[in-house]
C-alpha cells in the first residue's frame, strides 16, 4: 500500500481534507470543477475499496485482487454500456472523465494548490487506469450493482 498520491506532496487523507476545504475558495471555473471531480473520484474509490474505503492506494496483491474484481464485472473485452447504465461522468462532477483528464493537465500547469490538485487528480486517474487494465482504460464508472460486487470481493 502507498499513502502518497503520485507526485503530489499530499497523502490520500491530506488530499481529501485539503481539497474539501478548497471547495470554499475555488472560483466557479476550472478549479472548482477540479475540486468536484477529485471528491467524486474519491467517493467512487470509497465504493470500490469497500470496508474502510479509499484511505490509501492499493499495491501488490491487494491491487491485483481489486483489479481482478473490476475486470470480472466489466467482462474480458469492455465495450461502452449500450443501456447507458455506466456513466462517463460522476454525478457530483461538472466534467466528464475524458474532460477531467484535460483539466488535470491544465491544473498541473498552474502554481500553488491548483498544481497540487492537478497532481493528485493525475494520481487518481493513473490508479484507476491501472485498476481498469492500463493507460486510458478508466473511461466509465461501474454501475451501482457492479461497484457492490467489487467491494464485496
């Protein structure tokens, strides 16, 4: 397990605390969208991790078990959900997962807390990509039922 979020100087718990506070200081623009996306992705990871939730980045056998559970519910050759039950945008975020990747890059190019938020978001996307099967693989959210099955592993 790893407590740090990629190249961010924040641990998972520090990032969650800081970003929740930024909701009150972020302008109604890309920074605010980044805050909302970060919090929504953490909530999503809480559901996938089950139990204690997302308090650290799983590695080794723990990550392999989580990855296997996600792949099992998505199927061997994931395709976009024809019924639209898998979302491409977290309910509590103003941007899609694809737009969030571009927003992450934009935030990383800023200074101060915006840059740290960008680094933390980048780490979340990298982690979710790993769990989903590789670079760029995290492109839709599992359904509520699928998340429950992953969490129950």
